[in-house]
C-alpha cells in the first residue's frame, strides 16, 4: 500500500519543489500554509493539462 501511494504522490512533490520553487512555505500559521499548498496544487493541475 505504501509503495502504491508513494509512486503517485512523490512525482507531484518533486515537481513542486524542483520546478515551482516550493521548498519552504513562508507563511505564518497552518491555515496560511494550507492555502499556499492548495494554490500550488491548483497550479500543478493547471500546468499538467
């Protein structure tokens, strides 16, 4: 189960860190960090298509 999840999730985080510059989340608080991650996921999905 872990290998299956890792094979689907790792490329996304690799793309976010390497090409979109998301190595650190420079926000204060969990809510702001969640917003940053959601926006990054939206940008990733838009770039994918």
